[in-house]
């Protein structure tokens, strides 16, 4: 659990704080009554702070917070005009080498909190994909969404038949060490746990213009669970 927003700061000036959001922490307070959101923790540090955008609860990585209304409007307009560059990294099933592959498929949100591809009623959604590394049965993929629809990267990768690891909603199965390691021995009487216990998606970098028009790019290191997963995949190619 994060004690202070300062523990996860990647960049800060008078207008913005960019943090490395841990997995399993919501951006905003949830309806379930869980009050441990990034925004709530940030408000203890700066009362006027607002979230410039959102990351899914399970997604880790760089998240921008605005300290004042002018900064919030400035960033919101850049998101609206698609002037913010977002790069995500995902561990996926499959070993196809993707090179600037473009998925342009409209997305419709459903009442159950998921989405589906719907060419009639969906909103336009576009993502570019590049393979960064190929392992035995999995790959590390760079994802660059042009639009910002809910679950966009997750469903677009599913459309490529390369769903994200541990994303059952869109066809991604858990990944176990026994699948990838030769001579794997599980201690008797113990149940094997997945190598990562969430959707293996990380918001790696964010680029936008500050109020003085300076362009900044902030990168977020992988959290421990993603580091450990990639390390095991690299060791057992």
C-alpha cells in the first residue's frame, strides 16, 4: 500500500505530478467503497489535484495528475486532440513478430464493464503494435493507442489472436512457470501460482506539452511483478 504520493513520483513541477501507479490500485475512488485510490492519496499531498486521465486498476505505469485547473484543462485538451503520446508494454500469448501493425476497429462498451468490437455502434479505436521480444510461447509487445477507449489495447490484442497474459475477459490465460521451465518441480502439497496475478499491461511512457509548451516524456520502470515475469520468460526461452 502506498503511504504517500511522494513514494511513486516520476516527475513534478508547479503544475503536474506524474506517478508510477502500482497495480491493483484504482485511479479514482471505486463504487465499492474502496478509498485507497491514487487520487485520494494525492489529495493528501495537494488538495486541488485532479487525475488527467485514468489507468485500469490492474494496469501499472505512468499516470498524470494536474495540480491546478489550468494545468488540468491544458492536459485534457491535448488528450481530446490526440496530442498525447502513450506507450504501453504488454506480455501476450503468441510469438508473431508485429512491426507497426495497425488495428482500427470500433469499440462498444457493455453494461457488464467489458467491451466488444462493433462496426455499427462502436466508437472509432486505433492502436499500433510492435514486438519488442519473443520468448518460447509468449511475446513482449509495445502498444501505442491513438484513441483512448476503455480496454482498447486488451481487445485489439485479442483481435490479433495475441491476448494479454492473465486477461481472461479477452482470452488471456494465466502463465505458470511449469509451462515454460524444463524440469520444473512443484513441492508436494503446494498449488502452483501464476507468475503474474493481473493483466500483464504496463503504461511505459507518456509524452505531452507543459504549460510553457515544453514537450516532456516520462517513463515508468516495470513494477516487481512485471519484472519477475519477463525475467522468467527471458531465462526459459
